[in-house]
C-alpha cells in the first residue's frame, strides 16, 4: 500500500531550480509549490501559472480612490463651504475640476497602494497570527525549494538528484 508523501528538494542556485522545474514539467510531474528567497525571472511561466487578476484589483481600487477624491472635493468646495475665490464659479464642480486633479490623483494612488497591500497580505495568508507556510526557513535566506505531493517517491527523488538538488526531505502528507 502506497501512502501520499510530501517530497522537498532543496537547491542552492536559481538556475538549478529552473532546470529542475522544467525537467519535472516536461515529464508531467505536478509541482505543488516552489519557495524562493527572491523573485526568480521566468519561474511563473516555467510552472505554467496563469496571469493574476491583481491588475484588475488595482484598477478597481484606483477608481474607488478617484471617486472618493471627487466626492470629497465636491462636498468641501461646493456643498459644505462654497466660496467665491477670485470670481471662480463655486457652485458647479465640473468647472472647477481641473483644480482638483491633484488631490484626486493622490487619493487614487493612496487607495490603490494601500488596498493592494492589504489584498496581498490577505490573499497570501500573511496576516498577524496566520500559521507559517514555509517548510524550510533557509528559503528565506539563500535556498530554493520545490515541494511535491505524490505516491511515486523514488522517481521524484531520482529526478531531483539528476537536476542537481542539494538535499531531499520526505514527510508524510
């Protein structure tokens, strides 16, 4: 009876990691996760990952920021405390809008940046109190790790050795 195991292959170089990922993808062996200390150029394409929707979220957050900026400038300058400054028409927001471009832009950037940060933290489960997901703390310093969940431990171990792995660890899934 074969039981499912977690197999970890630890690499010391990102080029070896990329070679290993491509070798496993060519053989059709599914990679559960890859842990790296820094972004590795081309790794997402080598893993076959889909494009993220993070840019769509950024656009929505930016639109929210512009809307808040427009609403705030209308409320402050036209509704709450309208003033005649230099003969400018104070009662119609659209005529004064060019003067409000800077605060609307700043709120757009502010909302997009802060909400993207929160989205990243929540989506990646990195909020305070979340359990650690990293199986080997050395991957936060200088090592690269590929994680597999499989029954075929010997085949994966041999391929890891062939691709230049430094260390192999097998645990129960």
